[in-house]
C-alpha cells in the first residue's frame, strides 16, 4: 500500500509546537477570592518554558541580517531557560551553543543544556552586573574570542519583547475572548511582560499589567521611585529579578509591581503542584504569590491571567527537595521540633559523631579535627554517659603528653541533657540558656543527634 503523506498530521520539526499554550483554570488556591483566575501554561512549550518563544525569533533575525552563518556559534548569558530555547532551535538549524550561567542555578538546568550539546560556563552569582566575572560579561568575552559567533543578548534584543507581542499576547486575548482585566507576570528580562503588556494595552487600555519582582531585586523599587540603587542582594529564586535595568523592560506598559520573597515563591510553587496539579518552577510561585497579594482588587466577574513560566522538573534538587528547603529555612512546620532543627542542619553535620568510653584521647582529637566539632558525646550501649570537650583534652595533653593514649572516660564531663525528637525548640532553649552548651536528641530510644547553642542560634537567624 502506498503511503499518502498528506493525510498524516505532523510537524516538520519540534519548533512547530512552539506557542499556543493553554489557559488552565485555578480551582483550589484561589478559592475564596473574587473573580476568575487562569494560568497561562508555558510549560507546554517544547523546552518547557516561556523562553522557547524568543530563541527561534532571535536566531532567525540574526540569520536574516547575515550575522549568523552556517556552522556559527550562539552565545548567551542565561538562567537556563533562554539557553534551552536557543539550544533546541540551534539543534534543528545546525549551530553550536555556548552558555554562561550564574552558579545559583540548578544542576538540572546545566545538565539539560549539555544534553543538547551546549557548552556551559558557570560564573559567580554574588558579583556586580558589570564585573568581569558576571555571566553577562563572560558571555561578551566569549563572543569576542569565538569566530563566527553572535550574542543572543536577550536583555537588550528587541526580538525578545517582540516575540511576545506577536504570539503570547494575541494568544491570551483570543483565549479569553478579550475578557481579561489583569495580566500578571514575574519579571526577569522584562521581555514577556513588555511584549504581552503592549499588545493587551493596544487592545484595551483598561487592562492592568502587574509585574511581580523577587525580594532582593531592584526592579520594583525603580518602578516606583525611578531611582537606580544597585545594592547587591542575593536571593534563591532563579531567572527573575535584577540588580540592573534590562533594555528589554518597558515600564511604560506596567501598571503596578508587587514583591514576593523566596519563601513565598517556593512554598507557592509546591502548592501549585500539590493542589492544582501544575508542576512549575520557583518563578511561577513568585508570580502566583504576587497575584494573590493583588487579588483583593478583583471584582466578582474580573478575569486575571497569571503566566507560569516554566516546569518544575528543573528544580527537583531545590524547590522540590525537602532537605534543601529545610536547610535554607523555607520549609517550616507550624510546630518547630528538635527533629526539624536537626534536619535543617547542613547534610555534613546532621549525622551524630560520638565516642565510647574506651576511645583514646588521641582518637577523639582526630575526630574533632575530621568533623570540625568541639564536643563529642560519650555513648555506652546506646546511652549517653558523658561528654568530652576539645579544649579540655588539648589542655590535658599539653600538661602531660602521655595522656594522648588514655581513654576518654578518665577525662569526660557529665552527659548533656537528653530530649525527645518531637519536643519543641523551646524545650532545648530552656537548657541552652542556662549552663548546658548542648542537648542530645533521642528518638525510638536511640540518640540521633546533638544540638548546640550555635545550631539553635544559626537556625533562629536563618
């Protein structure tokens, strides 16, 4: 039988699936708020993010202008998503890619880019924008040093907002039948909110365009005060916020800006996944958290569209990792127990380091050094019988070097108090603010950890 290829519905390549992402109604998170709320699900793009839209536009413009020739290299400073959009298009068109990324970005993003054959250069996050070490400046240097290469330049390339003016904005207008009152979007390069905002404002000037900025960024402050204060404040949410002003950000189409911090962003992202089934990243959590802060302005029949930029798959090691969330102070239960404090400690100090009464002083001193601790519980048959302190042992050895080979039982002090793992932090504080410098934590009749004054103070500060 002869195949009639014309009867088969297909795309010539994956780039044909760009755009036309769906609107999905929120059902649980917005319960109790006036109005109607919809997510613009950019996770449905082939690379799983809104940035897929600009990658193809930027490359084809460079081809038309003759700046990008066969066998050429595309260079970009990226948080990961723009890089992936560029990498997908480059794979189809036969170009090489080199991307620079700040070191706060998830390992999943780096691996994704490398999966498409891209070279990834990781740069420091905590440096000024104009530092020679910043990811934007390193990208410029790579272009200067690489023949037949272009800088995609998403922060200043007009094709960034233009792509959203041509695609994302019209999609939202058509999908809502023009019945949209608020468009909410987290802000990074500003390309999405500027392009969508311009289109929607031309259709209906009454539509409110609301940008959401992560706490630590300067964009919201600049929007209100028109003062540029480039104070370097690091934050954990990826891909949005700035300590400088991108050329692709048009404040003229933005009506208001709202701030959301890291904790609000990450907890909201997890809620979107667990309550709405929308598996999204941290910046989507930022957008949603900010949208709900703005929701008190909504009337009964108002429509709000919130753009959710990317998939949660590239944040499994962070936002969806309970250990990482606890270590950074984002996953806090209503009742803070000693078990939670231990789990919040860095991985390398969670495990209990202890000695038995017959351990030599020499071995104990080695353990102090190896584990960077200053006190060791002495455990015998699962029960604490004493404590050895590094300064006590060193003083004893300095006075008499033969004590290196005596057992710690001869030099140990009384054991620290033992508290249950489910006890609240306040119980530990009651002991620590008096004479005890640490408490031991017990669960199922086993000592599972030690909490020092420093551990508790560090947790409280975080």
